[in-house]
C-alpha cells in the first residue's frame, strides 16, 4: 500500500540523517531511488533544522523523514527494533524552575512537539511489519544531551508518558519542514537502552542494518 498521491508529478522525499554511517545505511536500502534525496545534517537539532531548511529552500519536497539510530526506552522499544514517532518532542527545551523542568509549551513560548500524520504512520507501520521488522509507535524525544543515567531516563519517561525513543535531531528537522508546509516523520533504529551510558552494550551495527532494511521498504511504500 502506497501513499495516495493523486498529483501530476513524482513524489519527492528528503531524508535527513546526522552522520555518514546513517546516510550510507539509508542509501544502501533505497538502492539509488530517484524519489529520495539523503543528506547528512550533523549532530543536534540546530544542525538538522539548518540542513533541512536549506534543502527545502532549493527543492520542492513532499515529505521530510528524520532517520537514524537512537536509544529506546525500556519496556517501549527493544534494541534491534524500529520506532516510528507519532510525536516528535523537544524534551529538554524549556526552563528550569524551583518545582522542576518546564517545557517551552508549559511556559507559553511555543509548541514543544510536532504531531505526525496518523495515516502515514499506519501505512509505514504495516509495510515494515509485513517485512518482519519489529515496529513500535510512540513519542520520540529530541535531546541536546543524550541520557546517561537511570535517573534521567526515569524523569523523561515521567515527563513524556509512553516515550519510545530518544535522539538529537528530529524536532529540528520537523520544525523546518513545518515552516515550509511539508509533512514530516521520524524513524529510529534502536541501538541501545536509554539509561546508564554503557558503550559496550550498544548494538550500532545491528541498528544500522535495521535502518537499511527499513529504508528498502520505504522506497517501495512511499512512492508509486
């Protein structure tokens, strides 16, 4: 099942990754599909926003996909699985107060999230699951500092109930897309559990293989 396009031109998709290893995995999966452009934005929300805005200012796209690897919250997304964001949330953008952290939305300075179109989520979810990949749907948190303690993981899970994954770029890419009137998604292959920082437990190669497999399906489901 593909997206209902109903237009007189090709559907054109921008995929935004943070590092070259993610870009390479996506490109291997897409197998030179002309309907996709893949860029390496750099690490962090600001870099992702800048690169996405620059690309959107040059070329007309129908969808922006922030794609890469990330951490999965325990009980929500296991290592080796995929997360499709239903909300892309700026989880550490806000203000510290005597009663605790407040998001930019809490303090009335703007939205702290981009909500992803449910129809697109459903189409991608069904296609990826039919290929045998393990798929989770839930909020993906954009953070400037990757979580490294159990306490922070617990706090974030309380702050955003059902949080599935964390990464560093999604909100930036989605915000830029929103400014240009373009839909966005975020897809993360899970390489590690959110919590105490233990690089020996990370499964980066496995996550990149999962990202490649997902990209090969996207090239079929997102275009006619």
